[in-house]
């Protein structure tokens, strides 16, 4: 593919800045470290987080099958030749080849570059549903996964000592909003954890657990065929869940969930997984071309722009980019998933290294390998073309695929070790929710913060008004 960027062999090292060290950004930097010769270029990754999150493992973090720290990969440990800057890019002025970074430690600094790689991913899509910002937890970050797990376990801890009644019912009620991939996997894993431990560890009858999955569309898992989607919904129902299709959540104020169907219930845990939206920094604060959805327009070789109007020195990949899907053709762009983000990161690095040496780039092309989802310990579903696997075999394929896919041997081994130990020792059910309030004891005469404190405090506040 023709590129407008000239070769720079023999000149000063190219300054490459990667905005976002998630899937696509991490793989771009990792590959560049392998491909670039010393002195050819300097690579800087900017991310407010010091780690890349292996998001497909978040549902298993909810279930306690994977240690939270094992689902993230330290940028500083694994990107040894890359400079890691802890901060968020607030805007990109590509005309001036400058990204502005708000450092996590405070202050805004300009970062000049020759090549910018935009891999800042997406954000959780929200709708103006009253109560969501105060009551709901998302499922995109490791901290959110830990908070969901700890909230459930704390709820079980508290409910175990309560008599039957509204307080106990509320604590044993969990609501997931959004039946896409992340929502269904997270929901199924949490349900699996709750059912497995309720009777044995808390003396709670699993029949008391109320798990609601609310989906606005007429089906869950739009990525799979309709018959597989129906099968998954039935499977969840069979496990005791309520799947509300064609239903929206209209309010969750004070933990009271109102559905468009008129149903209303109190819920001790509300998880918001209603899809993703364009990263606002990318959509609004760069002079790079974006489409109507706020995604960066790129050519098939991942250089920003179009064949007619390429933007030299700018590249993008992953959820933040509208990458032409050559395997599908037409105007299709690749779906936002890890399968693509990883491969796009690698292709981008190869193309960037090629351009640095005055060579031609190659287009990104990847046909989907299929869809695989966990539905709780020992259960899953896999679909690739006409091949469908359900149940235990699909779950084994799921674990096998992901342990191979998580970057670095160090992480693979840690995950495998915890899976292996879990098979013999069972699930770990301690909630460390009080880490959210480490100073509580100092402020309240040595008392221990417990999860319902927040609710009590807000009730007291309301009463005082
Ligand atoms: C729960 C869950 C389960 C999933 N399961 C699967 C699965 O099984 N299979 C699959 O293929 N896909 C799965 N996905 C989707 C997949 O994880 C994403 O598509 C993939 O992470 C996208 O990669 P990315 O590099 O574009 O973005 P990300 O991996 O999200 O990385 C973006 C990075 O940019 C950083 N960033 C954001 N804003 C800025 C800024 N202003 N400045 C600097 N840095 C910034 C972020 O901190 C982050 O580190 C799942 C997603 C979720 C949430």
C-alpha cells in the first residue's frame, strides 16, 4: 500500500507516541520493541492506568476464578524499552504533532511526536437513567469487577444474618442492565458464584437469589445466531435467573429498579453493561478525521485517513478506530473486540516499522474466529459458522483460548495456577470491600466500615434534609 510518510533511516530517532496502553496499544508497543532497532525510534505509551486490562477475564474475576491482579498486565514490567507515561491525553493537535497529557500526578504537559498511534479504546455507554451514576457499577475495568464481586459477597454475608423480609430480599437481588457479550458473561459467572456458595457457605437457599438480566432488544448476545441466543437465555432461566427481553430500566434511584414493563424491585447490586461509546477525547478533542460515531477513520493499513486523503504520521486501531473490514467487504468496519484489537496492534506495529524504513505497508485483514462465551463454571457456548458447542466442552475451549491469548507467559502461568488450585480448594469467598474506606476506623473511633454503611449514611442524610 502506498504511504505518504517518507523514510527516516539515518535521521534522528522517530518519536512514536501511543495514546492508550490497552489491548491494541500494548501490542503495538510490544511489537515495536521487537521490530525496531535501537536508535531507530523512541516509543512512549501514555495511559492513566499502569496496566493493560485483559477484559475477557473480567467475568471470571467476578466469579473469583481468577485473581484480579492476574487479569492485568503491568506496562512497566513488560514494555522494557518503552517509556510509560502515567496520564491521560486530553487533546491531540496533529497539525503541531503534539499530544497534551494530564499527568496522573497533576499538571498538563505537551508531548511532541513524529508518529501518533491512537489506541484509547472506548467508554461504557450510558443513558440518562435516573440513579445510574450513584447506584450502578460498570464492567470494563478491573476495579469495577472487584467491586461487583465484593458487593455480592458482602451482601451474602449480611443477608445470612437477616430474617426474611425486604432488607434480605434487596441484598439477595442482583440486576444486570445489558445483554451483550460482557453483560451475559458477567451475569452468568456471578450467578454461578452465588448459587455455588449460597447454601454451603452462607446457609442461604439458592431459591432466594433473584438475578435479573434486563435487555432492551428482543434477544441477548447479538453476536451469535438467534437459535444460540435463545438457548443461552433458556440456560440462564434454567439456572434460576429472570431474563427480561424487550425491556428497559427506567430508574434505579436508591436501589429501586423500575422496568418499562411496570415491574419494580429493590436490588442490592446493579451492574450497567449496556454497550460502549466512542472515547470522548478522540471523538471531540483531536484534529484527526472521525466518523459519525466518533471513531477515527483509518485506511486498511491502519494509517489515519482515507486513500484519497491520508494523514501522515497518524495511526489508529482497536475500539477507537473505524477499521475497514476487508474480510466482510463493502463499507463494513471491524467489530470492537479483542480478537481484532490484538491483531490490529500487531499489524500497526509492522506497518509503522516498515514506514520507518521506507518500505510499503500491508492491509489489516482478519476473518472472525467465531464467538465464545463463558456461562459460569463448567458451562459455555461457542459458535463459529455452522459449528456450535454448548456446555462443558465450550467452557474448556473458552479457558484454553483465553489462557493462550492473555499476553506474557508470566500471566498465563499465574492464571493457570489459580485455576488449578481452585479445582482442588474451591472458590475464595472473602470480600475486601472495606478497602474502599481504609480511613473509616480513624474517623469513627475504631469502628469497622461495612458495606451497608453507605446506604445508612445516605438514608441519614435524606432524613436530615
Ligand atoms: C467484560 C468484557 C469482556 C470482554 N470479552 C471479550 C471476549 O471474550 N472476546 C473479545 O474479543 N473481546 C472481548 N471484549 C472486548 C475487548 O476487551 C475490547 O474490544 C478491547 O479491549 C479493545 O481494545 P482497545 O485497545 O481498543 O481498548 P482497551 O483495551 O479498552 O484499551 C484502551 C486504553 O486506553 C486508555 N485510555 C483511555 N482514554 C485515554 C486517554 N485519554 N489517554 C490515554 N489513555 C487513554 C485506557 O486506560 C485503556 O488502557 C470484552 C470486553 C469487556 C468489557
